[in-house]
């Protein structure tokens, strides 16, 4: 079989198969037959876990990233504190960077809900089940995302106080 293009193959009978990323299209002497994959109903639990965890991690990335890097020895205490200080004001309240990350987290959650709704509308599910699934998804993403965000925030505060601040003081010889 001779290869003409990464996605086009021919054999001796001039039979051409074109593979695309989204759909398989069979082309034989100019006749196009679309082979559609049967759309499956999206899994509510997997979908909500994926987007709520992604949103929570995106929202607290400013604190978790330096803590994890410090934990693995890839960052010192001074640099970890200065990395986190970039996202917060002098008084410890959220700065522009922290609000930007929280906004990105909200966008990730909203995109998860929108894409679930779009994917669900491709399936043959009755309207009552679609509405129930969408409400459940919103509740799961909201509670799991916010709960994980607050848990990671509490953990990172404890970790900074217990490990990173003493390492910073030791590095600066305070």
C-alpha cells in the first residue's frame, strides 16, 4: 500500500480512504459515504469530576503550585513565598492575580456545564432527564469545586505556616 499523505492511502485499485480527526469518510471514485459514530450519553459523574477538579486546581494554583514545588525540593522557601506574594496584596487579601485565577476557575466550570449540555443535546434523551442531569451537574461541579478549592486553600495555608515560612526564615537567617 502506497502512502501519499499522512491520512490518505491508496492501493492498486485506486481505492482511497481518507481519515479525518472528527469523522471517518470513505471515498471511492468520488462517492462519499459518511460513517457516523453513534453518540453515547455523557457520563455525569466523570464529567462533573473532571471539570470540578480542574476548576478547583486552577483557582488555587497560586498557593498549591509553590507548596508542591517546595515539597519536592524544586523551590526554596524564599522563592515559594515570593511566588505566592505575586497573587496577594500586602495585607494578605486576594490581589489581581488571585482574582484572575478564580475567574479562570469559574470559566472552566461554566465551560464544563455548557459542553455537557451541548453533548447531551446530541443524544436521544427525554427533556426531563436532560434537565435533571444538568441540575445535578451544576450542583456537583459547584459543591465539589468549591469544596476542593477551600480544602486546598486551607491545606496550603497550613503547609506554608508549618514548612515554608520556617524555611524562608532559615534561608534569610531571621
